[in-house]
C-alpha cells in the first residue's frame, strides 16, 4: 500500500556530511508528517528530526545546529542533511511517515517505516 525507501547512508570520517533521502510511494492521499529515527544495538530507538505538513520541525538536542530536515511535498520525499558528523551519530537511520490513504472511500491514517540505512562515522 505505502512504501518508504531510504538512501544516502555511508561510511564517513568525523566532520564529514551526508544527505539522507526517503521517498514515499503508493496510494497516498496526504502525509501529515515525516521524520527520521535512529537506533544502535542495545539502545532505544530515538527521534532525530521530524517535520509536519505545515513545516514545523523538531530535533533531538544532540543534533541541533548540525542536522537539518526538509521536505518536498510534490515528491513525497523527506531529506536529512547531516553536517559535522560525529562517531556517536553512528546508527541505522529509519524513515517514518504518518500517511492518510483512502480505503473504501474513507480516510485512514497510519504510520509507516522504511527499511533503514546505515550511517557509520569512523574515529
């Protein structure tokens, strides 16, 4: 029904930059919000950044001033620009979207997840 596909993860050095992309496809009526979460083994999954349909953003304290989230509504795509990367940014990054679809002619809202993309910052 709805699929999210991430790209852009890589192995980089501290101080480098990466740009993650997540494209949503399927029978999408509207998208209320999109965001990025990350997880390392043994830790809880944490919100990195999110953006709503009206442009309101939210960032984890650890990435404020370094990361920037943006959205292209025409392409149903969200981006995460990651600058000044640190070893502690190493994680699997997952895209999330709150999507409304039309099922039997009625709106239905649900959250969807991408498969994840690996970001590794060496030290």
